[in-house]
């Protein structure tokens, strides 16, 4: 199965494994990918499914975790932070769309970067995106724990047992549960996800619509007059770096590119569409929340600030609805991220950058149990640590590196187009879009806390070290 | 078979979940072999598993299993058999897509069966009489088996006329009148009646049925018959409307 034999570059890793399936042209149609041997791989996710993956992954954090944190840092100008995040996400989503339509395969960003820039950057991105998704999943689960604890409190059960908070235990239990469900194969999980996202969007649109009308004075409630950017302009950018975690979802659509029907049309629509949809909702949420309560009160309410906002507007009924929505949203984000993690692990394992063992699956449940365990296991460790802000920022850091490199990958591809490079979607004014996307992605990293930056850099260096140790003979540049 | 006047040689799609150990008995293969057979070996994966990942590990096994099946058909008839292998998250979608691509007259829903000779065709609504006649006449041509055309009455459906039209279509193909039985009955719960009566026959041939909400929730009529009956079901597909 190797693509070259003997003579210098063996293309094999330390265990003697070579990238699988490279050098074998596959035929991509609207409905299938056909392997060299003629086996058909059905594409079963439509546009709605793609949007639901993107929106479902993203929406958990931006509305149900961040409003309190963000408003506490930047005041009402946090709306500006979310807008900056949306613009950066769009600048990256466009190049990602082009690359995904040219290479509609599992693996997403890792795949594009390893093919355009080579195995070393590929390995760094592939391994750090695995861990980046692990951090993101842990972050969503802690958010879930907060909502579940709040729900218990509303039910009058209290939020601590014997003096110990229930947030982390709840997050851990759910982390185990989600991993186990995915291991034994959840039928119709994607369809369920579609309904969950639909229900969520309905609750949010109703809530934000009511809150928005209220904020502009339709219902006669007095709004809180407050300076737009009480802490100055700099916090708007540092907050943008923090809340960028709430845009880490559009690229997940590309990790399932191999399963998307009509990839040439649906991949760009799903990626760009989901960024626009959640961007609008985030900005509206911040507007409504800061109008209703003021940013100081939001900050004090912390991760579940949006619940206090709902209480303000609609009393207990609003609280219950938003808590329910928050539970659904954080679960769907966490679940979608676990699945993306397993795909990320598969992609690097297939290319022999980590042992092939990691992409084994069991026939009984039909699930990739090793990769899922490599997703769920480390998540639990991070959840136990429970540092929400650091979790979010490290996740953002690692994703931003990938996003920046995707933009670089686009430029590399375009400047020297391989024969097979034939994307259905081409970014207009690509040097400008990709250049800005890369600048913004790398730029945001500098606004993060030192701790997050250090952890991120350490992970990347470790990934590069692993590549040098384990797979330095593997070449991936330009091979499909 | 040469003494029959078949208008359009029928193609039967045989989907088999090969990695789950599903198979087709020699007798059923022999019965179907006079038609153009397309064997579709498929494997359904949970949504969290990329089809690519499954194919890397199981493609060779699936292809080998499908080749073995094709050999069974080839041994029965000598004619070549087309094979397809697919990994999917959605069985319906894959079967429908391949059926359309190969222009299948009918799709098999397998059930274990012994010797195959007698066919029952329950009519509950409109069915493409030409396709049905081509299929049944082709399959029965070489043997001694019989076909029972069974109209099941319901509001707005002229069962007797439909059965008669099917009978004359079969006669036009040259199938011996002695091998065709017709009857028409009323039924309280048609699906259950079909399941019960299927015990007296070896193969059930049905139309596609309607796409009602009920079938979306509980599976189509054909699936429910196939689940309940002991006999395999051949579902005659409606012609594609452009």
C-alpha cells in the first residue's frame, strides 16, 4: 500500500506503516465517493445536516456560556467582539470552503494543510487540532455542568452535596455518557441533532425577539443606560480572542466533507451560512443581555448570565426554557466535538502520523472505538480541572493556528495549482481574503492570556517533536 | 425462455448486508437468475463512523463476500452478474440510488426460503403492469411454478380490474394460463393478511406502495410484509418520472 519503496524516503513511520489510500485516485460524485476498487461510499448529509453540524457545534458556547464573561470584560462593546469574531470566521470560512470543495474528504483543515504545506505543518495541525477539540469539548461540558446545576437549583435541590459543588461531577458524568453512547452507536444521532438545533433556534429567536423589542422600549421597561465600551477598546479585542471559541464549528463541517451530498454546493453554503446565522444570534444576545441587565450584573451572574436575563424578561417560565435550551445546546456542542475529534484522529492515523491502531474500528458496533476513547478520555481530565476560560482559549488558540494555516494553504495551492486541484467554489480576490484571514487568525492569538498561549505553544512543539520522532519520513505534500 | 415475448428484460437488485453475514440461498439465487441480477453488498454504519474509515478496514472483506454471492448466481444461470459494494449511513438512500442507476425493475427484500416455485402477487393499488408481467414471466419461464394474482379490495381501488389486467399482460408474455390463478378478496388488515397467506407461497411480489406518514414512521408496507412474512419480497419499482 506504500506509495514509494526503498531509495531514500521510505514514507514509513517508526512502526513501518505508510499513509493508507494515498496515490489511489478516488472519484467524487454528488452522491458518492468511489474508491479505486469501485466501492461506493455514500454521502448522506444534506445542506440542512451540514448547517446543523455547524450551528449545533457553535451555538452552545456563544449564547449560553459567554455573555456574562464577555460583557464583564468589554461591556456592551462585547457585541463588537462577537462581530470581530464573525468577520474573522468568515475570512477563514471562505478559503476553507474552496479547499473543502477541492478535497471533499474526512479530516478537514488537517487534510488541506498536510497536502498543501507538507507533513510537518500537517502533523502539528492534526495533533493539535485533536487536542484543541478535546479542550473545546471539555469547555462545553463544563458549560453543561453549570446549566445542569442551575436547573437543580431551580428545582430547589441545591447545587452542592456535602459541601462539594455538583458542576464538575455533572460534567464528568455527561462526558462519560456521551462517549459511551458514541461508542455503542447511536442510531439517528444526526437527525436528533437536527431537531435539537431546530428547537434551540426557535427558543432563541422567540427570546431574542421579545428581548430586542423590550430593549428598544416597546414594552415600556426602562433600559439601563450604559457606556458602550466602559473599559476602552483593547478589551474588545481581548474579548474577541476569548469568544472566538464560539465560532469553532464551521470548520467541523469540513471534517465530515466526505459525507456531504453535493459537496461543491453544500460545503460552502453550510460553512458560510452557519457562521452568519450564529454571528447574528450572538450579537443580538449581547445587545439584549446588556440592555436588560447591565454588564456588571451579567459578569456577576457568570456562565449562566443568560438565565438571569430570561428571568428578568419572562420570570420562571423564561428561566426554565432557557435552561432547557442551554442544556441542549451544550450537549449538542460537546457531542459534535467528540465526533469531530474522532475524525481528526482518524485522519492523522490514516496518514501514518500516529499509529494505525488509532483508526481501528469494531465491527460489532461499527464505531471507531480507539479514536473515540482518544477523544473522550483526555476530555474528562480537563473537565476535572474545570478552568473554563483557559479551556476556551487554548481551544481557540489551536483552532486559530489551523485557520491561519488553512489560509496559507489556499495561497500555496493557488500559486502552484496541482493538476487535480479543481474546486467547485473559488474564493473571489483570494490573496486579500486569505491574507486577511491568516493575519486575523494569527493576530487574535496575541490577545490571549499568557497561560493559554504557553499551553498552546507547548502542545504545538510537542506535536512537532512527535512528528520528528515518529514519522519524519512520511511525506504528504501534494499527494491525494 | 425464448418462447416468451418479454418487452423489457427485468433487472433485479439484490441488496445484501454482507458483513452482517446475510446471504442468499442457492434456491433463491436459481429462481432470480433468469433476470439480470445486480448484487449490492452494503454495510450500514452509525453516523459517527466515516464511511472511508470503514472501507479502509473492511473493503476487502466486503468485496470478497460479494464476489462469493455473485458466484452463486453465476453457477445457477451461467450469465454474468453485476456487483456493487457500498458503505453507507442510510440503507434506503443507497438502495434507491443504485436501483435508479441500474434501472432496476424490482428490489429484493431477502428472507430465508427453501425451494422456490410459487409466487403470490397481492394487489393493493396501482402497479406497473408491464414491469410486473416482464418480471414474473421471466422468473417463472423455465420452471413449473405458479403465480397467484390476488386483488385486495379497498375504497377507490378496482381490485378485480387490476388483477385482470395483470393476468392478460402475463398471458401476452406467453405464460401458460394453467399456471395463473386469480382471486379477489376484501381484507380488514391487508398487511397482516398478506403476511399470513405468504406461508402458502415461496415469493411475494408487490408494488412500491404509498409514501404515507404511516410508512415514514413504521416502515413501508413492503418492509412490514418482509419483516412479518417467511418468504422473500420482490418490490416492483415504479418507473422514474423525469
